[in-house]
C-alpha cells in the first residue's frame, strides 16, 4: 500500500518581478483637416513633436494631404480652438493627460480657424 504525506504546498515558481506602470495611454487625436477623430495609443514619454508625428501617420495620406516643410503642433482641444500650443520639446506626460483626453494636431502656419498667418 502506497501512502502519501500531505503538508503545506510549496511554490516552485520564481518570485514575480514588480510590474512597471504602462507608459502607453489611449488618447484622442483631432488632426487638422481630418473629419475623423482617431484613438491613438500614445507613449507618455513622447515629446510633443514625437506625439504629433505619431498621430500624423493615421491621418496624412489617408484623410489629409501632407504639407512638407510645415511644423506640426499640439494643443489641448478647446471649445474655441484657440488654446495655446504646448512647447515642442515638452513630454506628453507633463501635460498630465487622462484616458481619452483629446488633443488637436495642426500645421503651425495655419491659425485655429484656417487663416494663414501674416
């Protein structure tokens, strides 16, 4: 007759390392001249220039014509489309975005309402 002893079970798995917080945050991109708001998985370590370039890939060539040589800028979406743009070298996380926050991406040479700068 075979007998077994029962006792506390011991785990043989190695300890799980602590999980790093995710740097990806789902945001909304409202790209100038694009009639569609896009959901984008943005890296919060992006600079605003990197964030603009990342969002551009989903609009330029699909719904928006490229404007070579023009600088893309990022600003928070506002009721009057008149919010000041973020500094280009600022990191996205410094804007303290929350899940599904909306950002305007636009060509710098054009004002909020589509008028050319003088």
